[in-house]
C-alpha cells in the first residue's frame, strides 16, 4: 500500500524515505540502546511474544547489523518484559523513543500497551505531563480527580535495560480514600499525602484533560499536535492510495521524531473502524468542518460545514431562546450538515473530548451516516452500531422536529410531564421477518459477536429477539424487581442494534454479563461456561422479576411455575426418533402435569445433559406444538369420534393401537367401547372437567373443540460445549437461518471472533421426509447444517402470537 504526496499536480512518486524499510529509520537512542515495540506477534522457539511486547538492542548491535547490510531482515533484540534474547524480523519492529518505551513498559498487558501506543494524543500528553498537573484517574472502572505529584520509576532492577515509568497521583474530592498509599511504595517515599489518597498508575489509566487548570507556576505547556501544521483534527482531507484518490477525515495529527503524520478515517465503504496513518506531505486539506468533529459519509451528504441551527441549546444545557427544553442524554435531536443535509439521532453522551474546548454530544444516528461506533481517538464514550455514531458540538444539535408540535396541535394539550415522557420514550425496533431478516442478518460479522465462553448467551439472545417479539416485554415493562440498568443494556446495546444493523459487538454482551455478575452475585458470568437456562432464569426471575412463563399443576397441586420446562421421562423402547410433540406429551403424562393457562412463550429443554448424555440420537422438530390436551380445565376432543371428551386414559396413551401422538381422551360412549376390549379392561380412565358451555347435549360431532397451537420460532443446539441456534425467519419450511457467534476468528490470542449468520433451506428437505426414512438417515450424510438441528437440539422455543398480545 503506498500513499502519494499531495501537491498542486498530485505527484505520483513516493518520497525515498517512505519507500525505505521501517528499520532504515534512525532508531531512538539516549542510553546507548535502541527501543522497539512489536506490531505483530512472533514465535521464537517455544516462546510466543504478542503484539505490544517491548524490546531493545544496543546501538552497537544495531549498527553492526545494518551498517554493512542495509537490507538485513533480522535483528537480535532483548525482550524487556522477561529479559530473553531473541531474533525477530525487522518488519514487525516499530522504533520508539526511550521515554516512550519507559511509559509503555508501565502498562502490564501487551495488548493494552499497543492500543496506548497507537493512541498518540494520550501518549504525547503523558510525555508533557509533570508534577502539579490536575488529571482524572481510572480506578476500578470509575474516574476520580487528582494531581500528579511524581513521575518516574518506582522499582528499579540493576539488570533491567529500562525501568517502567509510573505517575504518582494524589487523589482529591470523591477520590479521597480510594488510593493505596500515602505516597510511598515498598518503603520508599516518592511524595507525601494523606493515607489512602496516593496511588501509582501507568499513563493509560490517566486522562490528561487540557481544559483542567493546573497549580500556579507549574502548568505544563499545551501538547503540540496542531500548532503550525496545516491539517488539524476534524479537517476533511484527500490522499492517494495506489494511484487512486481517496477522501477521509483527520482523526489525529502527531509527530514521530522530525516527521508529522495524519491519522485518517477513510470515507470508503467497509472501513469504519480502520484508520490509516499517512505522512503529512501526502495529504491535502479540503473544506474545514467547523461544527462537526466527524463528517457524515452518506451518499447524499458531502464533506463540509455543519450549519449552525437557528434555535440552539446553550452549552450549559439551559433552555434556548425558542423555549425548547435543555438537551440531555437520550434527547432526540437533528443536526444540519453542509448543503442543508440533515441527520437525526439520539444523544448518547455529553461532555468534553481531548483537545476540544467546546462541550460535545455523542449522537447515535438513525441511519448509517456516521463514521464510528461511539469511539473517539481509540476511546469509547458510548456504544452503537458501526457507522451510526457521530460527535458534534452540543450547540449544533436541536430537538428533532419530527417530535415537535406546532401551536394549537394536540400535543400542546398534553401536560409537560407527559410531553417529556413522550419525547424521551425508549426507542424500539420491530423484529426482522422474511426478506428484511435476510438482508439485515445474513453474512459474516452478523449476529452477536462471541467472546470468552459467551456462546450460551449469544445463542439465547439471538433466538429470543432477532425474529420475534414474543418476549419484548422484557425490554420495556416496568416489572416489580426490574433493574433498569440491565433492561436498558439489553434494549439499547443488544436488541436494538441487532434489529437495526444485524450486528452486536462482544463488548455489549460483556457489559450485560458484568451487570449479571454484579446483580446476580455470581462471579463467573463474565468468563465461565454456562447453560442458557441459567442465564434465562437469572435475568427473568432474579433481575427483571418478570412473571414465570409457565404456570403448571402437578398431581392436582398448583404453584409449580417456571421459565424453562425440562422434559423428564423414562426411556421408551418404541420411541426411536421422536418429535417434540411426543416428548412433551410423555413428560406431562409421566408427572401428571397440566398447563394452568396458555403460555405466550414455551421454552422446552430436551432430555439431555450438556454434551455428555443424549437420550435420543435424533429429535424431529415439531413446527407446531398442539397444547390443547395439556391445558387444565380446557375442552377436549374425543380421539375416536371428535365429540367433546369427558374421560382421559393414561393406559391408552401407551397402547400401540392408537396414534403415536396426542393424549387419549374419549366421550362416554367411545370410552365404553374402547375399554370393552379385554386388554383394556384394567385401564382406569379419569374424569375430565368439561366447561359449562360444552356440557349441553348436541348432535354427535357438531361441537368442535378449538385447538390451541404454538409455533416453533427457534432451536438452540450444543455440540462439544458450544451453543449455536436455528431461527425461523419466515412462514415456509425452508425459512431457517443458522447462527454461530464464533463461526470464525481473526488473529489468535489477541484477535476476535467473527459471528456468522447463514441461510439453511436444506432443513426443509428433512422435515418433509417420512419418519421411517428420516430414522435411517445418517447424520454425516445430511446436507449443510441440518445434522445439527436434528442431532444436537438442546432447547426448543415456541410462541403463541395470540397470547403475546396480552402478556
């Protein structure tokens, strides 16, 4: 990839220095050593060194390797983290100055270290920081004010080539007593403060806000990133890549040694989270974006000025001249960009960004016309789908006119409190069905991204919310025990992005897992393997406090309520390849169970236990589950003549003379005939409750008993401890999609999982097969992923659309 220098004639030649290998750049020296950071992982013998590892070599060794052989490709270095000497390829070494290496060495994890190295503004601010400067520090994911009292190493080893640099900070205000020392570390005093107010941190845990006032006489000069440089943060720029003109936005301007670079977010499709670092002399500036920190890259929105709206909300958040209420987080707003184009969205964050003096708003847009997912210069201030995030000055936002009313309209008759509730009501997106589901959900990097044993939760959430709204009450209803924070995360960070863009990042699910760990008093939800029923019971019962999905009676005793129904049954020799209908009926009959009412959602666990035990090698999905005969005090149909049944017989249910599915109940006449056979004379039928409206006599067969059926909408499957799901997105038998949150992976230990959603119409082929043929079908010969649906089913999910309207 080559970048061509910018100029009047857009010269098509690269500067000689830019074409040279990385290692031809003069290394940073200061103590006779050259320091480097690994941009890629490497293996040496049995050891693996991940990206972000630091190393060094002596100036003499460097000169010996490259003076006579400028094209040399390998260099012997010392790894600073553990002292071993290894030989690495020069292509993965990035030279760093000694002071930069010392700051980076203070960060423990190589991955975080590399991220901090790439976030140039924070690194440059740390290099300029000194005692007396006011900062904000991060402690246990919370931020507190403090003052730098010491900068330097706190543990020196005579054998180490370089000592890590830490910042000694005296915590103030809310941060008092959150520290771990009085300015001393291991018996050595580095500064003085109250006990519990001192802490030593790497620069990555410190926010060096330029707007904070420092102590008199000790204020450090502003970090030079823009002074005297023609391109500034927020500028629209053009540059050449392989002789093709590209456009983008300047995200950062920084200096490496004597050379300036521009970090650019390209306009091209598919590069939302990819930044290019381009030499300053290869970039030409276009129109300056005065209001919007990020431009919009939609097809009908150009790069230019964000117009100042006539009606503004002041930066203090006070009511504007027009009488509009102050804008705050969750306010619905519109933003006018250049050429009069407008975008609409919801404010997700308010505050101040590094190097920008104005109060800013982080807005989640309604359409893919942003350039971020809530990230600004490597740090996330809010979370949204890719290309939905935009940072603008707060004064550039105005209330969304689509939700404003003119004078005399009906909305003016609404009380202020009601109007406020209407304007800030939670946003909802309908489930995806038919072609919409295919266009939004199908593909790589679609669905919910898996991370650290999250597949049980990923598969469950995708099944419950992608293509059905049967449990959408979990997202909005103010239940008795409802934890608003968990509900908001579930709605705003998972379900809405899934339905809007078809993709949910792993960090959103991790945010939910962290909340479940905190609220559920279980420390393992963020990292351990779990089963879907554990997750569903925790979030539905203990956290959101919703009513049980199933209300059961067993042996005449009510109150046996649950969220997931586990099938228990004895092994049936004649039941080789059962369907779900048969398994549910056998389980209900075995334990004398009845449904007290029709459920809106019926979640059924198969008779298996993880990957260790399966009672049946294949189970046929029942696309419809007939629960008529499972309902308590519901009219039943005689299985012989079709009239209203008055008696039920468990003995006849096991009789092979009858149909393999359906409980066996009879009217009085048919019961006498059936039980007159000598093999059935020992049966003991039980009397059924017949509703009053069905008790009146009528001609035989004239009273039709209504059937209550539920439809299958998803199946969770497990194989070798990994959960996946099948979701039915349309009415036809072939309308199935297969979701795997960890279908592929990019990179190794420090990489990420690639979730994938694929269509699997081949499932219909096997659903249409006769039972005898399907029983003989070998799993290894089944097409596509059909084998997993029939052989690995763990949990079936059914819905009653009729009842979902009332629950």
